[in-house]
C-alpha cells in the first residue's frame, strides 16, 4: 500500500522530494509525532488540515500534499502510533471479520483518542481556529477520519475520506445529534480500487445518507488505491 501510494505521488506532485525533506522535520512532544507546514499567508487564527496516512506509511507521504491547500492553512501530517513489522506505522492492527477489512478494536479506540487529543494540542500550540479543523486521511487514515468525525463531530468542521471504508463496529456509535448534522463529509474513491473496493466507499456513503447526513461523494473512474490531482482539486474546492 505504501509503495503504491508513493509511486502515485511521483506523478501527482510538481516539486521534488529532496527539497521538502531538507526543509521539514518531524516534531515530537504532542500526542502524535508530526510534520507541519506553516501558512504562507498569516492570519490571527489559521484554519487547519490534519493529514492521516495509510497502513505501513508515515507522516512524510501525505505531507507533500500541503502545496494543494490554500496559503492561509496550517497543514499538519501526523504519524500513526503503532509500528509495522518491517517498517512504517499503522493506526490499528488489521483484522478481517466476515470477509471485511477492519481493525483491532482497542487500537481503533486508542488511535481515535490520540487523534482527538492531538487536534486540541495543535490548535493550542499554533493558535489555530478550533472551528475550522479538517481531518483528511488515506486508506487506514481515512477509516480513522470516520472514527473521529462521527463520534466527536464537535471537534472538527469536516472530514475527508480518501479511499477508505467505515468499520462496522463504528456504526452503532453514530448518533443523530445537532453537532453531527453540521459535520461536513467528503468521500473520494476510485472505481478500480482493489485494496479497499469501491463498494466500501459507496456503502459508507449510503449509511451516512440513511442517518440524514449529506456527504459529498466522488467516484473516480479507473482510479486505483491512490490520490490523484483530480481528487485534490475536488477536495480543496469542497473545503472552500
């Protein structure tokens, strides 16, 4: 998964890996390790995008996407808390239950709590706008977007789910509340995705609609398990 995503980014981005690696550093001291891109356009309380990577990856992959976001945004790329054998990190250890990809429940719960704590810490540390926090994730990170947004909708303005699925264990926790009704949801999924099939993205959208929500669902014909320029263009348009 990590290799496929890194390859897709080679074609996705117009700047060099070397330049960003030399200028950015991993920061410690909060609930999660992370990399940060400060706003080029200064405002008293910048809006925030927090990026959550996929299985076996790390904070460096999605950090490259900062160039797509508006200049006034604080962009933070977080590292998942659990190691993967052979290198990389994960938000949860994978499980297959009834043929469906999901995660060890304790890991899902722990990562959810860590992300929520991390959000509040980032807002405080960078004096950001607590009312304008978006969480965007790819694959496992996308699944964590559902975990965070649907259980604590008061903590974020919106979630962007990129090539992900909703864990079945989460569905009973989704309660129709005023805060949830205001949650903005963006879903992007490729029709040729063989790692997390397109049907997973569609099923999550249908569930949310059944709860009275109005997700912005995008199907990308022929796209595999990756993020394209088109996805990023649609995501930023949705955020605006």
